[in-house]
């Protein structure tokens, strides 16, 4: 039976700090909340596991761009040694979880351990979460390659998806076998890679080789960051492309803009502006993917060279990702951009036409408002004149008429009379305005 000594679970997690459509203040607060939840979960699950000083340093995101948080304790009968390494890489917050036990486990016990360690890791936050990759390692004792693949299958279901992985790759790393597993949207190799679906598995023959392999964690962090940035840009661009297509089809479905209301025309203008802005965003995503792909190739090559000095290393299987991006993802996005570019002239024409209609409608509405205000003003003035004329003069207030002739209307009567007269004056003014407009035509 396969046995693993000192099994380790790593999680490489990335969170956007700055960039396209990202508010730095908002993402700072959200990421700080993620760190607070990590500290809270560990403290709740393993009371006393974290020193107070370590917590404060780990949470001081503004003053401490780099920090490590170490903890240890017993959880679900597993004696755990844990660590979080927090870093800032370029425009990204990078976080590595490292959880292990210093005991020998069989394959079944490993799944129990993974379930326990997963409780100490954060769920992917949204929307700034860039991506994450799991890595399982340890010292391999007994067992064979078939049992290792079975371990990978069960571990994948435990950590990522109960449906298991779709694709796998393998290579050599410091003299041992390194496996990689992931999923795509429809299960085929050229389809969109599912977010957060990567798992790496590497088992070492002894402690020395294990320490040598972990010594390159910073290089791995860079490789995985570039890969997740590419996957994120691809997801964003596909989502945006479909959104732009839907909006454009809705606009083209409008047969006659001349009968649309002013509000509808302004809404359409806003949508057209969004289409142009979205097109520029697609171009930026394409540029970002091309830049990150160059970084990815460079980091993979450098990691392979560095690790080869400590043992036979061949990471050419990682080039499969690069090849997929170059042969499938980039051409697809470029084709979407080219197809959308064909509609730019039509969008610009519609923008100019609708803007002209908006200006005409706006001018008509302004004139209507001015006319209405004038008509109401005539009515108000007329009403005021009637009210003043009808209200008893001061010299008459104290005079008592021997006979009530009914000519004194009182305040309510004066008010009612002024309203009626004001209304009649407004109506006459409105009819006059309408008649005059027709005569001028």
C-alpha cells in the first residue's frame, strides 16, 4: 500500500491589487477581510495556535507588504504544523498556505488530512480573486505509480471537484515525477480552463530531496501567477465578448429610432458608449495575455534551469499550457476583436445619429417646459390679481353691514375664485399658444 511520510498541502492563491477596473482601496479592504478570516478561522479551529504578535504583523497589510504567519496545534486528531506566506507581486497579493503533519500516512488517511487542512484555507473571494493552485507533496514510501495516480484522483475530488480531473501532464522535477491535473469547460483540451481547477502532485524519495524541491517555491509562485493572470484575462474577455454581442444585437433590433422617447435614446447612447469602451477593454485583455505569456515562458525556463542543478528536471509539460494559449486562446480572442471591429463604423454612425435626435428632442422638451412654465405663470398671476381684487380692504374690515347681501365671499370663496380664474387664464393662454404655433406653420 502507498504510504507518505510528512504529507504537505500547499495552496498558491492570488488576489488582484491593482489593474483594469480594480479599485485599489476596495480590493485592499476585501483582501484585508480575507486575512482577518484566515486568522479568525485558525484561532477558532485551533485555539491558541497563533501568537498575538504574529497576528498583528500578518494583518498589517499597509505597513508590512511581506509577512509570515506560523501556527501549530491539533485538529481532528491531526497534529498540524502550518504557515501562511504573504507577499506582494507586481499588481497582485500572493499568498501561500503550507500545512503538514510529521507522521506517516496511508492513502486513505491522506484524504482525511486534506479535508482537515482545507478548513484552514480561505474560500476564493470575489471579484478580485485571480486564481489558485493546490500542491500535494511528501516523502514517498512503498506503493507504485498506479497507486499514486489513484491518490491524485481521490485528492482532486477532495480539494477541487467531486467529478475529478479532465486532463493531466507529467514531467521530472529534481529527479522525481511531478504530476499536474486540471479541468476544462467541456472536458476537451482546447476548451476554456475552469478557474481554480489546477492540482500539482510531487512525491520525493527522501527528506533532502523534499527540502530541495520546496526551495523553489518563489519561482513556482511566479510561474503560477502568470498562468492565473492569463486564465483570468481569458475568462473576463469571453464574458465581455458575449455581453457586447447581446447588447449590439438589442440595438440592431430597434427598427426606427425616430419614434423612441428621449429617455430611450439616452439609454441607447449609454449602451453604444459601453460597446466602444468594451471593445477597448478586449484589446487590453489581449495585450495582457500576450505579456503574461512571455513572462510564463520565461519563468518556466528559469525554474527548469535552476531545479536541474539539484536533480534531473524536465518541465516541458508546462509548455502545453503555453501552446494552448498561442494556438487556441489568443487566436480566438483576436478573432472576436476583429469581428467586433467590423461593426465599429456602424456603431459610430448610430452614435452620431442618435446624438442628433437627442439634441433635437432635448431642445423640444426645453421649449415645452418653458411654455408650460409660462402658461402656469399666467394662471398664477391672474389668480393673484383676482384674489387681491376680491379681498376686502382694511377700511371695510371693521364696517358692519346692516344687511348681508352675499357679496362678501370670505377667504375660502376668494381662494376658490382665484383658482378658477387662474385656471381659465391658463387654458386661454394654452389655446392661444397652440393656435399661434399652427399659424406659424
